[in-house]
C-alpha cells in the first residue's frame, strides 16, 4: 500500500476506484466498503484509493470538546487499511479552511481533478463538504457531469444492530469488549511505552508493566480488569490488565498496568501492544492487600480459563 500525506504526491492510476471517510476503527462496516472497492477494481483492472482525513474532523471543528477519543491511532489505522489490501491511502490534512469547501468543489477539485475517480463507493448515509451538505443523491447528480459512477453500500449490521464507530466507542467506554470486538472484526488494541510504576504488583507476586499510551487521543476501555494478549517484539503472551485508580492503595492517578503471564524481563522504555479479549470484572477496593492478592489469583485463573476456551 502506498501512503500519501500530500495529495499532490498522488500522480493518478488506471481506473481509480475510490472511497472516502474518517474510517476510525476500520470496523466491519468499513471492511464491507473496502471489499466492494476491491471487487470493482479487480473487474476493471483498476486500483483502490482510500481518501481519509487527519486530524479527525470533529477535533478541528469542535476544539473545545475534549471528549472525543479515537478507536485507532494514525499508525494503527494505516496498518489496518494495509491489512485490508488497499492499494493507495491518501491522508488529507483536515483544516477549518478545508471544512468550508462546498460539496461540489470537493467533487470537482479533489475526487475528479486530483484523484481522477472512475467509480466512487461510499458507506450508508455518507455526508461530505461544507456543513455536510453532500450526500449520495448529490453524488448521483454530479457523477455523470464529471464522468464517474457512484455506489452506496448498505449499513453492516450484526443481530440487527447497525455498526458504527460511535457504537463501538460506547461499547468500549462501557467495558463491553466482546461487543466492541464483534463490531470491529478484530480485538481492540492499545499500544504504548512501559514506564516505572510503584511496583505494588511485584510485591504481591503479580508484577505489572505500566503503560503510557502512544496517542493521547486514543480511547481506553472502562476501568476494570481484562483478559489480554500482549505483543512484545515478535512474541505474543497471555496477560491480565488493570485500568483504574488502584483504590485499595488510595491511588490518585488512572493507570494502565498489565501482568504478563510467565514473563520476567526488564522492559522499561520498550513498546507493548495489547489486544483486549474480554473483561473479567470491574475495579474494586479491597479491605487489605492480602484480599487483593487473593482476588488476583482468581483473575489469573479466569484469564487462563478464557484462553483455554479460545484455544481448546
């Protein structure tokens, strides 16, 4: 996959089959659009082009709203789109000036003059241009004028629940990792650098790696204890991860700490990638460290049981 951070670097390809959007999460709904994109490109001996935007438009249009957290970092999104087999990824800088571009100018200047779109594939209820004025009907009207065809893909749903990035965020914020993973089509991911903590886990016999997220805008799940897979270097390990305030010891800062099973290395300053599998329980305050240690033993056993069910 070729990645362009300047659209002028894109020199055009034979029969570009194009889609555009934020694609936060690259979830099953997005994957449905990309599959159709690839089918059309193959039928026409063309190439797939995905136009996305950075920063996320809401962060530019509503800078005072600090509540938005993203399902993917930029690095993660690029990797996911590459895994989906996209040929060309254009990351267009989203600015206030760009947000004022009319839908007609977006079609003419970007889709036609810059990319040379032959077929445009969009997701259900897709809007674009100034004040989100552009729509599927808009594209159908202007497609013949500018020489491209447009196709709208129906919403992807699972058990009659329509998949969207917003619904996935809500599931993650509620700690409903199973639902989030089902909608995503892959385990939710966090990545970051290991920093020194208070080493309470080590004293209890469950040493943890404290993780500082690589992207401050990345959404972390609700406070609680989770079953996770941990990627360190080329190896994958089983783990249990805690997110929260460590109330048993009257913690004052929210931390992300992972106990990697059967692992004993000094990894301060190194990067970890964590895949969320399931939630074990909510965070709780225990009467003593001994009670906490006892519960950690139960959490470890539940973690092993979860992996045993996944890999019988």
